C-alpha cells in the first residue's frame, strides 16, 4: 500500500530536534535484553536475602500447598503491597531493563505514523481512542502524540482521546508527569482513577482494567506487555503432562524450588492439546482473555491492535526468566526484587483472535521499522544536529533497534485488524498482483513512497 502523503511529509519534515534527554548512555551500560533465555534450573545464588515477598509466598505455600507458576508470577509482580511493578520505576539505565521507546524517539514516531496510516485506510473516522496497555513511563504514548500533533492539519476534524491501562501507582505517577506536566486529578469514577489533559491538549484517562475502557473506534497498543502476564508451565512425563509448581525447598527452608504436580491439574487438561509435540510448554490464559476482548472490540467498533514483544510461533519451550540490574536473574531468588518474563506465543494469540479479526505477523522489529522508513527518519535527525556526540547516540540507538542480534531480531510486531480492512482493499491487491494481505498494511509490507 502506498502510505498517504502525511507519512513522507512527517518523516522528512516534522520536528527534527533530536531529543537527547531520551538517549540512554549506551556506552558502558550492560544491555542484557529481556529476550535472552535463562534456565529456571540455574544454580541458586548463595546467601540470598529473605525478602518480604518471599516471606509472603512461604506463608501462602505452607497454608495451601505448592502454587502454580502463574500464581507465583501474579503475586511477585502485581501484589498490591509487595509486587515488583507496584512501587518502583524499573525502566531505563538505573532500572532492571531497557525498552525501545526509551532508546530512541524514532521508534514511537514510526508507530504514530502507522496509526495515522491505518486511520486513513479506515476512512478517517471522526473519533479515535488511543489505548495503551502497560504504558511504562509514558514515553511511547508521548512520541505518538507528538506525531498526532505534528499532523494536526490532517487530524483536525478527529476527536482524539488517550486511555492508559496501568495498575502501578508509581508508573501512573511518572506517566502523568511525562504526558501532562502533572496536571491531573484523581476521580471517584468506578472506571477511571485519574484523568487530565495532555501537553498536546487531549483528554487522558487512567484505568486499572481493560474492561473499564469505553468501547469505540480504538487503536490498541501493547509494547512489552504480554511477556509479563502470568504463565502456566507444563512438562511431559511418563505419566503424561504435569504442571510445574513452586514449592519450599525442604533442604533450604528459606528458598524455593520447582516441583511437578503428582497428577494432571485442571490447567493441564484445559490447555495442552493431544497433538502437542514439545516436551515443555508455557501457556498464558490471561493473554487469551485480553486478545478475545481486543478482537471483540475491533470487530464491533473498528480500529486495530499493535502488539510488540519478543516471542515465537509455538516452537519454544522454557523461556521463563528474571532480570535485575540489566542482568539475568534466577526467577526464584529474592522474589519481588526482579522482573519476571516469558516469551509470547504468537501462534496462541493468532488462534484466539482469528475467528473475529484478521492478524498480521509476527514480523521482526527490524523489518517493520525498515518498512516504515526508519532510515529516512534517521537521516533527517542526523542532518538536524551538529553535535557529534548526539549523532553518535542516534547511530547507537538505531543499531540497537535494528540489529538482528539485538532488538531488531528478537522483538516482533503483531497486528489485529477488522476483516473488512482487507476486503475493502482486495481489488487493490489484485491490481498490484499481490497475494499477501500484508502488502496493503504499512509496516507489514514494503511501502511504496509516492
């Protein structure tokens, strides 16, 4: 598909100031990416501290018995009192991991262009909801809104609102500072807990749950969101499929260990199919529920969803791992002090979604950004600055985003769109002698710049 004129005009002519405040000091920073693997059976660190979360989990296990990995992840990450995500800023150089929006402004800008392109392809509806799940610091939404503002002449007749699904009080506070200059107010609404006006004069709302976001034509965005959802882990044994559980280590009472359930659990019966060829499988039911919700809303109201994460197409096995201080960390050591994550199974998402919506991808981040014109945008930024240090930072950021051995090959883009999006362009595809639906969607096919 030929990306309409605003795409080229934006890449070459929008605000060309390189935002040096957003560059990580990549030189000397250990950039262990969350997509590296870490065996959950690695040797435990000696003399590990007994954290408050560990005490909480031990009391829970002593009361009810071994817990599923899903329950372990949910408690460690989102427990309201002691959860890892709830009261800290874990992103960036001083945190535990880095994300693409924190590395370069170009990443978010190109996603903003993608949304505008799809808005045009949908017939320029008069109302848009930008909905981000797990917005981190708000950097990605900030970059997208800057694109919308730069293209205000195109979007002038469109009513845009911003909706953030965030359970962390700490991160929502940071998001408000980044996006609204702190001009927000708490609400007594049963659905939203905070609202305000963005720096670009758009209404913005915060929610605890996706189900609370109003329905309507929406652009849904989930960047490194699905990888943190709780997973169940299953191991194939001589007795059949057994679920992996977390228990107290009897030899070291202040440490945890993995054990196999003695018999099939309800989760094993529900999620493992007869034709499964792998010997170890991870399943994320929460991801399936969210995908069903997104697919229903897109099918009913229009819009799309863009999911960016590391993952696979139903081929990987043990991907559960932890990160602390940009280093791989044993998932059972010092719970509550490290991020927990697992690769996204895109084949599972596709299976859940395809009855209601069409899906594209996953394709590598390198390919998506290349198709969206990242090289053009990089050259514009390089020409806009004379500072050699900033130019070097731009190039380093580009390399991290695009290198196939780094984020470029490890992260993937996956899209959900209404079926009519392709029906409407079927004749166009045939006229271009193309058999792939991705050829008519920006990012998932090579753009024709006209």
